[in-house]
């Protein structure tokens, strides 16, 4: 007879006739001599679970899971059918054996626990250990406290539709190398973990490697490019032979990008070469999701670069002509205002752009069609068509057709507009080069894929005006501090995007210098010039 203590309750294993029986011995809730009248209905408990209820719910679930009884463990959750299927998959698909679970100290309704197990496949075995957590909830129907079922209970990186699978890898491993041919080691460049996973998924079968045996997270198929994530290897039981995939990344710029995001929370940055579209660096503070390529965030006032190109083309603004910048402007029953309610009296459009005057743009909404900004973003900047072929998953930006107040808000990068640093670096690159070049991480020569193209370019006059606006912002506007001392061939735009529930807005910055363009976002960073601006400055300096 073996006994294992989990959460203060003794679990006794009694083995006989090949059947294991597990009994939870915890009589702390029993009351001597208690009885209930058959005429009385039991009172249903409400409210948050007590510490004792949380511990009991966690103990019985973990005990059943450890014993290998998936059905019993699932019965202690609020979604037994889903939980049983997932728990059964740990043995059937993930091939985990000798599972041992050690609960930690609970915090409120959450109980952390440690999982130690063995992965086995065709006489190959390896230990597999990780930490997870569960949350206890009270069922409304009877007041019973159960484990809230979610995929992350099995493994913290699992989401709905994901599975843990052990076997021959679907895609052979790849060795990603930089533009100089040197390996991009994810230990040196941690931000590239998701990028390398994406390269493996795209090029593993064609790069010349052979598959190994792995325990991996197999992701749910997604039709959305911004949500698609590559499978992730957790344990390698036998090494495959990697094929080589050459990227456009610069080792100097990638190292600089890693350094910049490592010192900040929730920061992401991208660097591209305007003349070609080559992606030279990509980095995120968090390695779990590639926000730099797949983020879907309101870009704030960096969107005014695109809006300005529209207003200039339509003759609704001119660089040195007077342009309204009142404290307020009402459109579609919404009252818009500038930061700190400033205004510029008798100022030019250049002054409004450099100071990031919201009402200077909102005031032109009555003169625009609902789809004007959408067409401008698609036709000139290649955004929102969902056709970029970067080499790994990416979100290509979204500028939906909207009306009234929402259309007006989109002119200043709010409303339904969504972008990421890759998109906004490309916007700055398009202004610098004069033509949209779809950003790419792997040369199209490798697999002969077709890159996205814009249907038209700005006129030389409009392009010159747009460059003047961005340059003036860098030398006399909101981008002065980050762009100081970077020479004459440069331009920039700051942005701050309000997000519901955040105390501080997301800080944005996009700029170009010579044949480099970069954009960064710091979520909840505040003003873009103060938060994202220094990141972009260092990237432009690192590029020479």
C-alpha cells in the first residue's frame, strides 16, 4: 500500500486483482451527530469558494488525474465531456506516463501545481515536467465547487482546439540563418522562437531536413492570419536532421532589437529596408506571441501618415496652407478633442501634423466618402488586403469601411483601424521609397511565391509633401527628442492609442532614416515619443 499526501489529504492506493482504488480521506467537514430532516431542502451555497473548498476541489481532481482515471477527474470539473477527452489524450496522443502532481499554495480560487511525467515513444523516453494552475468555481445549480475546465490546466500554453501530440514531427526541423549565413540561435535571440517555429512550418518539408520524434503542441487550424500560430516543440526524443532556411535578418540589428525590448514590458519593434522590403529585425518583450508581426492594435496618430496622403491627394490639405486645428470638432454625434485640449490658431497643415492635432484630421471627415481611407490604405500602402507573403504568419493590417463617428475616428488611428509594428514600419518605408514593397523575411526566390503589390503610387508632389511633413515632425514636432542628431534624410510620426480598460495609452512611433524604416509599440507606454521613440532611435542608429 502506498500513500501520497496531496494538499493535506491522504490518498491511499489499494491494489488488488489488477484494479487500483483511490480514496480521499479528509473528514474535516464532517460534523458529529449531524442530521437533516427529510422535509428540509438543503441550502445551496453561493459566493466565492472558501479556501477549504478550493483545496478539496483541487485535491480530488489532481488525485484522479494522477491515478490515470480520466473520467473521474473530468467529473470534478465544470465541463466533464471536454475535460475527459483532453485528459485521455495525454495518454493516447501525448503518451505521458508516470504522472505525478504536486500542488502549491493556493491564491484565492487559483491553485498552482507541478507536473512531472515521462514521455515514451517506441522505446524512446524522456522526462517532461512543467508548472500549471487550476481555478475552482462554484456551480450555480447545486453550489458544488469544481475545477473550471480550460485547456491551460493540462499545459499553460494550450488554447482551445490545441493538442499535445508525441510522434514523428510533422515538419522536419530547420536551421534559420541570418543574411550572412550564421545560425539564428533562439538562446541568443529569444524573440525569434515563434519566428523559427513559423519558418519550420512553412519550409520544413522543403528545406532538406528529416523529421525527428517530438512531443509538441499541435495548434488548432485557423483561417485568420493574425491568429495563426505554428506548432511548438516541447520535448525532443530523437533529433531530426535540420534543413537550412536563410532569412533577411541582420545580426547587428536583431541584437539591438532584442536588447531594446528586453528592458521594457510589452514592447515590439520591426526594422525593414525601404528599397527592397527586407525585414532586418523583429523583436518582442514576450516570446509567446509575435505581436510585431501578428498584433492587431489601434495605431493611434501614426495612422495620420496615411490620412495625410489622402487629404493631400484630394486637395483637402496643403503643407503650408492654413488648416483648422480647433480644441473640439463634433462629427457623427461624437465630440473629438486634442490632447490637453490644445488648439492652433491660424496654423498650417504642417504645424497640425507636427503637433499631432486630432481635430485637423477629424474636421475633414465630412468631405470624405466612407471608403476613402480604406482605399488609400489598400491601393497605396498595400494594407488590409490579407495577401502579404512574409514567410511566416503575419497580420496585414485592417482599415474597415466605416461611417460617421467611427469613420472620423479611423482618420486618427482609432475606431476599427488595426495595425502592428510590421505594418507601420512598412508605411514609413513606403513614404521613404515612394513605392510599397511588401516586407518579407525569406526571399521569394526560395519558394517562388508572389509578393503583394499596391495598385498605385503617390504622385511625386504628394510624396514630397508627405516626406516634408514627417521630416518637420522629426525636427520641430512631437518626434524631436527621439530623432535628434540623426541627420537630414529622415522623418517620423508619433502616436498614442487609447484602449478601454488601460490607464495609459499604447505608445507608437514610426520613422525612416536613409534606407532603414522602423516602427515600435509599447503597450500602456503612454506618449509614443517617450516610450516607443527611444526604441526606434536605437534601431536607426544601429543600422549606421
